[in-house]
C-alpha cells in the first residue's frame, strides 16, 4: 500500500501541524472539522486560532463534509479530544472502508469505559484493531510547525502498517520510528499528561529542578507499572513514546498540561486555569479514569492519585504534595519493594 492522500478528522493545533508534516512529506491532505470559520481559514492557508502566524501548504485543504474526508483516502487520522472521539466517529461508520487504516494522534482514556483511544476508534468506526495505529513522542506542535527537528513513534500490532505510515510522514524534520507495542505507546501518551500537570503545579508553587526531576522519574515508574499491568513492554517506557514524550511535556510551557498545572500551582482554580488553555487539557480529563483503572488493576500510582484528587475532589495542592513525601520508603525503580 502506498499512502498518497490522507484525511484528518480534527482541525486543532496538533491535527493542523500533522497535516503540514504530511504535506512536507509529499502527501495530499484533507481535513474535517465542524467549525466553519476554522475550516475556511485552513482553506485559505492558515489556522489562526491554534497556530497564529503560520502559513500552511497548498497541499492541505479542509471541509465540513464527512464524506469528503472519509472516502477516497489511503489513511485516516483521528486528532480529537479523547472524550468526544466515540460520538464524533460514529456518524462516519458507513463512510469508512474497513480496509482504510486509521492513525490515532489522540491520547487518553475514555471516562466511562476506561478504554485506550485505539480501542475506542476500532469500536466507533467498526474497523478491526489491526488496522489502527497510534503515534506518540516528544511532539510539541508549535515546535514542529516551525520545523524544529524531532522524532516520534508509530505503533501498531501490524509492523507493516506502522512502517507504511512512517514512510508517509517522514520528512526532513520529522523522523518516525516504529513499534508493535501499541498498548505501551498509548499508555505512555495518556499517562505522561497527568504527570505533566503535577510537574507544572510544582513549578508554579516555586519548587525547582530537584522536585521536577523527582516527579518525572517517579512518574515514569508509575507509567511503567500501569503499562505492564495492561500488557505493555517495559522497554517502551524508556524510549521516545515514554521518557522522550514525558520530558518534553514536563519541561515546556508550550505543553497545555504543564501550563495548566503551573497556573494551578500559582493559585488559580481549575476553572481559571482551563479558561486560559487553548484546547483541551488531556491530563485533567484523563486523571480520573486513569486512577479508576489503576485501582481496578491494583497498580500503585500516587502522583496520578494526587493530581486526580486536586482536580476532581478539591484536595489542597500543598497537602497532597506533603502526602507524597510522607509515603512509606521503597527501593528505587518501577517495582515496589518496601524498605
């Protein structure tokens, strides 16, 4: 299969950035969105709401018609907030060919089902899971749209599919690697957003590099434990989709999750912090379902528990940080050994 024409469902910052990545790799791209103003802007060569000051390739077009993005494409890309994927994709069911591969750029767990994004897509679009792939890595959209070099991981249970998609988006500044650990790549992408909220909050409270590094390292241990419980390979969390994405998301104010946490750390309410975010803060939306799933699996995730308690239960941020420090001592590493 040769991927030449790509449809993208979603017109936000990451979807538009990935459209440019594909165009710079020589592909024709058509995007779909509900907002007529944003679609008209993309048709005119920009997306001022999400990527101000950026000119888009003439290879990128946009539409509000579902049939135009879902038919006659070699690859369909889903870039939507996790909690609306199912309801958005279901009207596409009759339009998507069962042979059309789908790539997820979304990260999170569904609130009610606790499912990962590729499972949601497979069900909502009635496509077999082996035709669905996920992309994740240290990929801050503003840096990529400005063509700063980066790498990413494309994962699928089919290595051939992952390789075909990687070839389609490989260009001079965007280097994709492939993986068959679909669960691991998705878990890493979902959980790192929650950890980034914690790191942002710590920096907003005025704490320094030691605190940030501690949260990132112990956050990685949480991510790894959770992933292994779902069948992921531990090595995935040491790669681009794990540590790579975690460092990027926890270290840059370009990250919505970090910035959201930072504002809360400075004293803003959840509502005030969200209001200043352009787009959905996936870490905030993922925290509760992540904690619910971890409890079901018997996985210890204290940082994620703290983030969820602050966001969803009104817990005091400073008290939760103290509670983390007061936990029983353990050996270092992702395995739990009390000392």
